[in-house]
C-alpha cells in the first residue's frame, strides 16, 4: 500500500484535551478519530454529503454492522522535528539487556524516531539496544519522552532543544449578572518553528469516487478548509490553525499479514466479531475511554463514550486486513442531533518483524 505523509505546523499553538483533566491537560498528538471527524465536518461545511464518506467505511449504526472496504486508513498525528518523524513506542516493549538506570529511563519514552522505529519493526541487527546502538543519555529528547538514532540526532542537535512546550494559559470569564470574575487555565502545546505534527493517509483505493470526485481530491479539499478553521479547542483565540505540506506521497507502507505481529498507529475499536479475539491475541495493549463534545445545527451535545485500544498497542493480526469500524456515538434521547455522529475506530497497523 502507498501512503501520503502530511506535515502540520501550528504557529499559534494547539489544544487537544486529555480525558479527565479539565481544560489544563493537553496532549502533543491528534488521534486519528479526531482527524477523521474534523475532515468530515470540513466536508460538510463545504456543502458535501457526509454519507458520501461514511458509506465507504465499515460501520455500526442502530446496532447493525455494515461491511465495507475503506478507500483509505488514517494514522494519528504524531510529532516531527525537521525531517525526523516520530512514531509511538510499542506498549511495554523495551530493548533487551538494559541495566537498571537504562530501563528506568526507557520507561519514560513515548515516541521513537523513524529510524529507531523501523529498526525495531524490521528486526535488523542494528536495532535499538543492540551493541551497535546502545542506549545512551544523549539519545533522549523532550525529558526522555522521545528517543532518536545517533545519525538523526546529529541533524537535530544544532538547533533543537525541545520539540514542543506545554503551558497553562490563564483565562478569565465574567458572570453575566454579577460581573464576578472566574479565573481558569487552558493548556496549550506550542511547537518549535521547525516542528509540528505529521500524519499519513494509507490509500487502499485512491480512485474511489466521493461525490463524483476521487477521494484524494475530497480529502485535500477538506484539509485546506480545516487548516483555516483549525483543530482542537479554543480556536476562537487562534489555537489550532495550521499550515500543511505534502511531505511524501510515495511511501510504501507494509501491509500486515494474518497471524503476524503489528503495532497500532491509530486508536482501534474492535467490532463485535473481533471480540474477544482481538484482546486475547494482543501481546500488550493500552485502553482509552474516548468521549467528548460535538456540535451541530441543533447545538452542542455529549458524544457517547467508547473504549478503544490506544496507539502503540502491540497486537497480532487476524484473518481480515481491515480492523475495526466507524461507530455512531450520537447521544440518545432528546439531545440526539438527528443524524449519525461517527467515531473513526479503524485500526491502522504497521508490521513488526519481531515475534509478539
């Protein structure tokens, strides 16, 4: 499969909230399900039909599963610095032979540079932790949250101190009746000028029409609209607006084989027929409870929550090449907006050449 890799730069910062932390908690990534919802909303703002997208994806609506072969899959958006892309570290994976201090430092690592990630996934003898690539203090970045291969770090060190910073920005609201002030804080992620987030679109059928045009055209149009509207919260004060560029459109993406180990690059919601097998066969995984707010012409509403496998979960592929589904998470009762509210739960898995 071929992938198109996009770089996003956020000159005014970004607020993607973390579950359960009010407005101060932020994450330096954007989940694939958030990206998909944002693309779909942009498509609707441009006058497009949302069903022209949704009908091409496997989905559960009203308790009924509708199978489909999707035209593309999405990764979540992960950090990049210069020309170095970072990938999620597989859950609970660590190099063999680490001493106590190395193992303690490694536990903090959340993202691996592309070189480190590919050395792991390919099973080469120059993998991280081998005698050729020992774990050294200087290979860590961002308070040990990032790990780089030596040759990648040499290109970054002359100009890079931190890929991003996180800060709590004070805000105030005034009571409409009493004019009493209420002080609170909103978290913001601010990226270095040569850093930001990347995501990939892995094309399965790029010629598939969407409202009479190929899906790459529709996706690009939605991305242009989204760059103006912004991503995440607090967009009214400028957060989330971004510029983007196509970094690489000819990346060969390894297609995971049935029965083989793979690591998730997007959050994944197993459909009914994949349970409990998906969890029993996983080598190591992390679950996230995903909910949040949505909006329509009827006003704001709370989406129903879902449990999803997080990015970096280390799984074993089933017989089907497509994992997961779209799920209608529209609220029940009078708050229902009158249309489905889709949560993207398709798992994009990257092959591991190591045994799970």
